[in-house]
C-alpha cells in the first residue's frame, strides 16, 4: 500500500486495475510501487468510491469477475 498523497499511488486506468487484480488472483501476488512482486493470499479487493473513475472501475471488475473465479 502507498499513501494516496504519493506519486503513482492511485491507479486510474480501469484496464490497469483489471490487470493488477488478475495478477492477484492468478499469481497470488502483488507488485509493489517499486516493481517488487510479493507472494500473498488475496481475500478482498478494495475499491475507493471517492475515485473519479470508481463506477467505471467497478463495472470493469464486475464484468471481469467470472473470468477470475
């Protein structure tokens, strides 16, 4: 996690977010802001509702969910 005030902390592109979620689910990993891939168990995905693209991101992930389950 990165503080929202830090550069590049917020991913705005729905397709990039979909790619990150896919990595979490398929590889059981997350990639840090400095590019280090870390293995971890993923139990939830957090979507901040105050993001300008929140609705589009939610729709993208909703439509993608059947491919990752």
